[in-house]
C-alpha cells in the first residue's frame, strides 16, 4: 500500500479489512515502488514477515516501508514482525534502523522481535553490537529508545541470526533453526462456512417499487409510454420476433385486441415463415375465444406452411375441441393431400377410430400403405385387421406385403411378423413354410434375427429333423457371414461345403461349390492356389462319388484345367486325377490324351512317373521307352530317370542297352544325384558278375572324386570279389577246392589292402587337412582286417592308427569371438615324430643364440 502521497494513515483501515487470519498475502501492497518490492506474507495470526525481493533497496532507505510497518502495528493487525534477508546501506544506518524499528515496536506494546537469515555483510554489525553496553553508544537518526527497554528485550528475547552464527545475549552461538508452530488452529474454517458467510453478507437486490395506476390519464400516459418504448425497440431490432411477441402480448393484456391483431399482422409481414409466430397468434385468439379469428389464422398458417405438422395438429385439435368433427376430418383430408409422414396418417386413423369409423380407418390404411410402402406400414395395417378380429383380411395384408416387399432391406421384419401371426393363429405349418421361404430369399447377411426366430420356433413346435434343420440353417448363416467378410478364406468354404454335404441337398451343395470356385486367387502365384485347387478336387470327387454324374465330373476337371495358368505353374495332382477318372470310366484314350496334354503343357516328374507306370501295367514297352526318352529330353540331369530306364531295359534282358544307358548317363555334364547313378551302375555290373568292369568303374569314379565312401566301397568290393572275371574266364569254373578258395581269398585281401594303401597315401599327401576322414579310413581298414580272421593282419593297421586329442578352439562370428568349442583332433605317428624334431631344433637354436650373446 502506498503511504506516501496517495493514502493517509486513516485509510489503512482498508488493509485491516483485507488482512484476515490464516490468509497468505503474496501480492504487492500499494503502488509505492519500495513497498511493492517487499513481500509481506502473513505467516500466522498477528505475525507478518518482511522479505526483501531482488532489486529492493536497503531497509533504512525505505521510509515508507517503516511507516507501513508502523501502520500495521498501530491498527492491531500485527503483533510480531520477522525481518527476512534484509540488507542495509551502512553499519551506522543499520544500527539506526534497528533502533527505529525497536522503538516502534516498544511504543506499540510489542515485546518480541525476531530477525532471521541476515546476509554475511552484517558480521561487523554483530561484533559492534557485542561491544555496546548501553543505548547511549547508539546514535539513531530518530529518537532512540531507552537503554533499559532496548537491552532488556534484547537480552531476553532478541536474537540476530546470520547465515553462519546467532548472537543471543551478546554471545555468538551455533546456528539453530527457529521452531515453527505446526499445530492446527483451534478454530477450523470449512469451505461451507465461507460460502454461508458470503451468502449472509450479500445485500438485498434493489427492485423498483410497484406503480399503482388510479387515474385514466395515468393509464393513458403509461400506455403511451410503453407503446413508445416498444415502437422504438422495434425500429432498432425489427428482425427480433420476441420483441414483436412481447408487444402483441402486452396489447392483449391491455384488452386492446385490435391493436394486438395489428401487431401480430405487422410481425407476420416481417417473417411469415416463423411457425412460432403463427402458433402464438392463434393461441391468443383461442384464449380470448375468438374462434373465427383463430380459424382464419390457422387456415392461413397451414396454407403458407403446409409442411409444418404442428400447425395441422393444433388446427385439428381446436376443431375437435369445439366438436366440429366434420371440419376436423376435412382438415385431415387437406393435410393428407400433402402426403405427410407416417405419424400424420396414424393420427388420422386414430381420429377415425375414436369415433368408431372402422371402414373409414381401413380406407385410410389403404391410402397409407400406398403413400408409404414400408414394412412398418404394412405390419401396422395387418395388426389393425387382427385387432378387429378379421384374420382373413390380416393374412391378405401380409400376403400383399410379401408380394411387394419381398426384396426390401427390411423384409426380415415382415417375414418374422407374418410367421408370428400364423403362429398365433395356430398355423404352425404355414409359419414353418414362411420361415423357410424367407431363409431362401433373404440374403444371409440380413437374416440373423430370422434364424434366431426360426430356431426358437422349431424348438417349440418342430420334431428332431426340424430342429436339426434349423440348427443347420443357423450354422449356414454363420458361414455365410464369414465368406461374405472374406471370400478368399478357403477354409471357411470347406467348412461350409462340409455342412451342406451333411445336409444332403444336392442343389445347395453344387451352388456352394460353384460360389467357392468362383473366388479365384488374385495373383498367379502357386502359393495362393495351393489351397484353392482342393475346392475343384473335392467338387469333382463329389460329382463322381456322391452325385454319380460322370459328365459333370468331366466338365469340372475340364474347367479346372482351363483355369490354371500352366505357363507359370501347374498342379500334377489335378492332371493325374483327371486321367485316373477316365481310366475308371474305361476311357483309356481320354486318359492318354490328358496325360499327353500334361506333358506338353506342364511336364512334371509325377506326371512322367505315373504315365510310365500306367503304360507299364498295360505292358506297352514301346510307349514306356518313348516316355522315358521324353522324360530324359525334358530333364537330362535326372539320375532317377536314367536309373529307372536302365532298370527297365535290364528287366527286359537288354543288358547292352542298359549298359549303354548308364554310359550315356554318367557322361552328362550335370546330374542332380550322381552318387546314386554310379551306385546303380556298379550294382548293375556286380549283378552281371562283371568284376573287371566294376573295377574299371571304381577307377573312373576315383578319377572324378576321392570321397572316403568311394574308397571304402572299392576296398569292400575287392575284399568280396572271389572270382577274377566272368564265368567264361574263371579259373575255378567247376567245384574249386578249399585251398583254391583260400588262395583266392588272400588275393582279394591283398587287392583290398592295396586300395586302402592307395587311399591312405592320398589322404596323407594330397589332403593332409582331412584328418578325420583319414582316421575313419584307418578304423575301417582295422575292422576289415579283424573280420578276415586268420588271414587278416591287424598289426599292419595298428601302428598307423592316430591318437585322439580333445582340443578347444575359438568360435568366430560376425560380431567377433563368441566363446570356445571342443573338437577331436587326430595325431598320427609320423606327425608326433615331426613334432619332437621341431622341439629339438628350437632348443638348438635357443642354445646357439645364448652362446652368441654370452660371447658379446
């Protein structure tokens, strides 16, 4: 609050009314710059704290602040002052300020003064205060207090608090926080009490006194004044209809009906489309019992605004209230020419029924359903007939409605109402027929409620078969909903077809199959067609096995084969099923034609194999050879085809043709599984006892690959080849003796050992890194020597066997080392000797280097 210049000391009473107990004052008081820079919160009743804000001058330079504090004390608002974070201009002035404030407090009856959080610059003041012994040592600019009162209060209660020290009774002590009283106040004020007090202190609303008019001249003046006010208001806001209505109603209250009508007419000239204006005008005429005037107003209103139903209702209501039934009927007829909504027609029907005019109501219903051909209108018409007890008329209404609205979106509601009507009439068969007819004609997506009603009906009136049929219908609705949401969900189609097949209706089954296969996958990629093609397969199998229709089955296969994009991909299964179907129908020519088309459009391994198998069963060898030739032309890398073709020739006794096929096969530059082809060729020569040819095959195979299995197989062959050639060149063609057999066995063992030696030499010299294969070769050799019994020599291999060492190696990944793993390493005898030589050589070098370093 600004004390200097703007307010007097007496005006501080305003502050006393503003500052209340428990109130926090955090805003500036007054307009004085010095006072506004002080924050003066009322921390508790009767206690104020002066806080120096940034940019505020010293306390001794702010006279208005001291006056402000003195005013608070003199008014009795404050009994205790806390000075927080105060600064002073100089030491002497600070002392003078202390004395001044203390004098003010003492004069006002205060006996306690607390100082808190002084800056460090007051430490000289602290030391000077300690050296003062009387009040005469202080020289204040204002009248100083008595020494006894100042030092008495200072000695007992005064504490000057700095940031680091406390001066109490002239002794510097450690800093102690000032305790705060946090106990709740004895009197608690609630929000309800504050609101109640504010309500009690509200002043009464000032209302103008009531004016009593006792003289006609005063009444004339009053009317003139009010009319002038209304006219002026109308000139300002002519478009405001509420002003016109108030003006007209005031004239009506003065019983000046001519003037009131004039005001209403003037208002209608402004906005005749406002139906509220017409309603108010007519209600005023009706209230004053001017029937003809009111009828005139209503007639004009409905003529200008025929689409406002409320005007018609009010007009008809007035005529009916005065007993003019014929006039009300005539108004209804006028209204119906405008073809209002359903509620208008229904109100007309209710009007006729109130006067027991059933025939008139029936005629109105006929016009109503022609004007609004909706399901709800027909149902209301049928219920009207049913209520009047005419069942035949009600059924006729429903039948006419079904004829006209069978394809309507709300047809479900109509069929349900029709079926419930027949159910109430105890015609359960008719109701069942209605439900089935509705389920056949209404789209499944709009028949959910119909299915529920049908299931409930069958549970109540039907037998087991009917209930099952109803349940199937409900499940059929669920599947229809699924395939409607996602037509490409072939699993839903399979379930739907399975449901229809369980029901056994052929027409429905075929319909569902046709709808399912019509959903062709969107992209010509095989992964999208793999599930779809089984719809065609199941369709064909159903027509063949269940329906027994051969021609439809042939058509299904034909359409399916036309639909598949064979230039991008094909399905061997569908070709083979179509051919097998023709074979079952004893149409061999058709089957061959289908398989030939398959080979020409989309050759596949399965098609060739099955076609060859069919011709082989029919013993058509020439066709089999032609098919194998086509097969090998299409896939010359297919080892299976070569081996099977050679096997066919072998079974026919054509050994040279089979051998030529094998030679031609192994001469191909690219083969998918050459090991199988070589094995088949070797087995073929072994079966023919051509050991020399077999040995030559092994040598040719070793020229191409030095795989471990080839070496082992070669060695085993040599160990088991008891005859040196074929039957013609054999030395023991007839009953060889036991010595000859043993001698031949030894020769076989020697040949097998030579193979093992050759293999071991290869792994030792050409592939030293293949230690594991080398170790496995030695183990196989060791086992073979052991199996020879007395003829074997295990010691030949035992000295060459390696030692198995378990070692660890780091696992390298893209992100770096990822730990260690254990592995088996093989240490061969020649490698251990080499290792020892390397250690001796390293020791010799170390000794030589040491000698040279000692000599230096």
